[in-house]
C-alpha cells in the first residue's frame, strides 16, 4: 500500500462545492474519500466513494475505516455537508430541526471525532468546516435562526478545537461563504441573493474552493473563520 501521498475526506461530495473540492484535491495529488448520501463509485482509483447519511454514526465509522483500509492515512477532513432552511422561527417544524441538527451538527461531530483520533496518532492534520456567517450577519428580511444555530455552532467548535489541538500538530479552520451559485439556491432567486452582498453578486464555487486550498497550505493559520461572502461580514 502506498501510504506516502496525502489523503483528504470530503463530505457532501456529490455536487456543488463538495464535488469541486474533490477535483481540486485530486489536482494536488491527494487521494480522496468522497461521501454523500447517494454517490456513485469513481473510475479514478484514487477516489473512494462512501455513500451514506453523514448524520449516522455508522456512516462516519465507515468513512474513516475505509479511508484507512484503502489509503492507510487521513491528513485532511473537509466537513462540507450541510443544508440550509430559512424561514420565520415559529414556522420551523420538528422535522426541520431534526434534519438540520443531524446533517449540520451530528454529521460534523461523528466524522470529526473519528478522523481527529487518527490525526492525533500521526501528530498532524487539518480539519476544515464549510460554515456561514449567519450567526454574525442577521437580516430582518431573511430570518434563519435554526441555520444560524447550527452553522454558528460549527464556527464556535472550529475555534475551540483549534486551541485544543494547536500544540498537537492539527490545525482547525472554517470557510464561511455568502450565498453561492449552487443547486442549493434556485436560479430565479439569484438576483435577490446578489443584492444581499455589498459586492453586488453571489459567490462562485471556485471562489470557495480557492479559500479552502489557501487554508490547506497555510501552516501558520488555525482557528480562522475565513469569510468569503462579498463583504457581508463587514457590514452593509
């Protein structure tokens, strides 16, 4: 088994930002373990597809076990899987609550705990979350308290883990995008979403990927919430 090349785990990898991240890490000669609820096997022998619900601890266990069995190491974990449901607070349902906590928070917890254990054993690694600045930039025209609860929780956990692991060779960071042109947003909403950013447009997938790759190679950066949001986090 060739265990010299680095290995990245990417969740939510079947489309949008996750799919682009798989391609970007492969371009940098990483081997990649790609997870999504429904993901097809790749013809590329250096991409291992592991299907399953990231909110299920069994899926997280399989991602890490198969990564080690196939590639022998884990260097990077990108927690990209996530959903957004925005609506007035009292209109959220129990199902909304369960789905968002399962994917956005439980999904992060289960796979990160297992991957971090492997990284601690090696004394190196990088854990990165795709989050949001919804907890910082609140708009009366776009209520989204439940999304802010989950994504804000990831931002807080990012900083906490960065300090916990700072002396152990593991960096922990996050990228907080603004509204980005993916299938999460309907094209007919693009004009409305563009106006929510001071820069006057939505983000592009490649801009989020570039931010992730910067943090991947920024060895002196940890605990960073890198806003790629067209100026939202600065004010409006």
